[in-house]
């Protein structure tokens, strides 16, 4: 299938059958997210990969008791940086310089411009920017799952602060943004499985200036 066919195949699965997704497929999806573009290459988020059944059971009530949390094979929690610190930005550019064979400090002018901009913003601004970068990778992970015909349910319906506490994210300077549940659809028990995919018509969706 081409990408359009894969995206037409996928839907936000409401009921999964509990079948395990092979780890190599999960790794492929996570790698697609890792390779996603981000602003200035900062990658200001992390992915928490969860397959432990007991932990999923603890997450379920935080996620309004949605069945996909425990029926999914894996949960990918996308968690964004709570702020841009000099240390975090320095680390990114030091890695870029080292891996590209550039002299140390060759990115200082650009890095300084970024840090000056971040200094004028609030921590909330930082988190909102980082969360938008996480969503880019989140979308690519959904497409990668569709490529493999792994069902993926995007989930924003959960208590962020409660999940952060359960996973110890605050201590890592992270805040949860969204969850991607990976598994396989239970067509017999999923009310959405066989319904027509509905999207805004292209004539309305695309505003052209020629």
C-alpha cells in the first residue's frame, strides 16, 4: 500500500485485542519518531515506552478507564521538556558539532541567538513550543504504525499531572503531552472499526492562492 492507502486503513482504534506487537515493529515506530524534524534539531521531548502490564493498569484510571490502555501491546508516552535550559541547548549543539566533524563552538552564534530568544520567554512558552515539536514526531509515529499495519490510538484523554507523577517525569524535567497506544484492532467489538472514514472535502480543506 502507498501512504494514502495506509492512512485510509488506519483509524483511532477503540478496542484492541491484546495481541502483542513484535518488538522490532515497535522499535521501527519509535525510530521513525526519533528521526522526525524538530525546530533547530533540538528534539525537546522524550518517548517513554511502556509494555509492563501492571504499569498499564495503573495508568488506565488516569486515562478515564479507556480500555486501549490495558488492551494495547505498548504505550508510547510523548513527554516534552518543561523548559529550554542552557545545558540542554548546549548538549544538542555539542553533539551536532562532534558528529558533523565541526570545530567546537562553531554553532555558538546561532545557539546564542536561540538562547536569547528563550530567555525572553516563560517556562510555559518553552513547554508549549517543545510540545509542538513532540506532536510532529507523534504524527510520524502514527504514519509509521500504519505502514506496518499496527493499530495506533492517539490519546489526549488523561490526567497529565497524575501521569507525570506516576512516571516520575517532573524529576526528569519532562511533562506528558500525549499517548500513542499500539496494538491490533478487535473488529468484532470495536464500534468504529467498520465505519466510513470521514474527512473535510479537499475543496474546503485546501485554500489555494495561485
